[in-house]
C-alpha cells in the first residue's frame, strides 16, 4: 500500500525496524542487530554488541557527552515482540503498512520498537543540529523482555560490562495514553510471583465421603486466595490504581487419574503481583498459615520468586525526575506517574540502585500492547520524538 508518508525518512526508518519479525518463540536477532548497526553508522556513533548469552545480543549505541565522567543516561528498549494471530489483523503485522489516515500498523509499533526509534530519532535530531550534552547518552536495545528478561536485561544488568557504563538514570517503556495531554509513567513495579500449591490426601473410591481428601484441602486453599483476590478487586472497583494493589489470579489446576478415584494429590497455580507496600515475609507467612490450616500434606513452592525492588523516588530527591517533569509541563503536558501494573526491564536497572522512570510519550492512542491491530498514528509517533528530544536535553544536562 502506497501512502503520502512513503518518502518520509523518519517514518521509513521506523517501518524498516517494525518489518523485522523479531517475534517469539523462535527469534533470530541478527536482522535487528544489522539494522541498529546501520543506524549507528549513519549517526557516526560507536556501537557495541554484547553477547553474554549466545544468540541474545544487547546493542548499545553511545553518544558521548562533553563531561563523560558524569554518570550517563540510559535509554532502553527491547527488540523482541510477542506472537501474532495474523488472521485477526487488518494488515499483515510485519508489513508496517501506513494507511491513508496515517496509522502505522505493526507488531511492536507500541511495544516497543516505536519507543526505541523515538530514542534514536531524538538523538539524531540533536546531533544533527550540533547540540552537545553534558552527559553521555546510551541507547540500548535488549532481547527477551517479553519472556521475562532472563537472557536479556537481567543478565546484562548484573554484568561487569553494564557497571562500566556508569549509568546515573534510565528511561524505559510505560504505555500509551488516550489523553491528549497526560502521559503515563511508572516509577516502580509490583513484584511478580508464581506459586504452585500441592494438596495431598488419601486416595479412595469416588463413591465414598472420605476424610482427609486432596479435594477438601484444595477447596480451602482456593477459597483463601480467591477471598483475598475479591478484597483487592474491590479496591480497584472503588478507584484504586491497579498498580497499588496485589493481584491474584488462578491460572492452572491439575491432578487426579480418573473421575471415580479420589486423587492422591491436586495442585493449583496462582499468578501473583505483590503491591509495593506489602511486606514479603508477612505475605509468605500468610500462605504458610493457610497451608497448615488446610491440613496435612499441603505445601507450596514458588515457580517464580522475584526479589522486591525499591521504587525510584519521585519526592524531589532525584534531580533527573524533577527536570524531566518540568520540561514536559513546559511543553503543555502532564505526567501521571504511578506503579506499573505489569513488569518491565526497568526493574533490573532499579535493582542495581539506578533510578529509572518508565516513559512512553504516546498520546491519544488506545492500549493495544500485545493486541490485534497494534498501531500508532504518524502524528503521535512524531510528537513522541518531540517530547523525547526535550526530555533528553533536560536530563542529560543535569549538573
């Protein structure tokens, strides 16, 4: 499909990146690396590809500041995208079609190749204009965020190579906003936990009302978790931001060998996101108490047990946040800064003691992350670059 934006170099670079099918489950990042190296070469900027895990490259493009000894600014994004159900898309998800009314369709336009290219385009504009910033700016592109970052930002953030980058402040992804003036940002995240509870009981014939059954114990456990879920959901229904509460969802049930045989064991799995103000030890003690109350043979284990990570302070003690907020306000926008309801690579950066804000200046756009027909309007994409350009000048010139 031809459009009036086909000769727009800014849009064409973005579309070229979106066309690379860096999609799970079997990702080959080679084309992303080639594309990003080309961008660095066009900008006359050095680029390093770290491969701490085979076939899981981390690309870092460096724009050195006039005071490189100062802690640097990190602009992070991930190269991978989630799978698609192509039959439900209006246009092929990796064709990066631009419609006549200006919408760019493609997997990754919002999550988060669009943000990665906004970072680069902001750098391109400033460098082309001859601007020099005090602090070094690092534009990073990491793998595997969509599958938990195990081979991506997590391993990179724990490496000596990462520490040598001397990062003082980082930006990562948030989400689009339906508002024309209010940008959504995150200063912290809930802690993701995935738990499996196993309930063991005496097997027997399905015609009997035996005691000490796995089913009775499972019922008790499910009732406890779902009661807490209902209490937390009532807070959201009353207007509490979802990132400020603990979410619990029953996601799997398994066990039993035959309908007329009482099972020796049954298991139930829950996806839990713990609110920032919840004491983790007390939360574990509560689950242990429930298991004990349910009866003998009831145990739990964490499949995923992420550590609690401190939020970035937005109380005036982090100057990068203050100048960033001020410049956005000066442009006529506001920032709604809240706890992220999900999980992003920023948690690994914060875990290293580095303040980070999740910031996606995409306005008047529905939340189509991971959805069919993911898209962004040309005007909103370019407006995002405008905002990043001003934010970058502000945070990279903090004394």
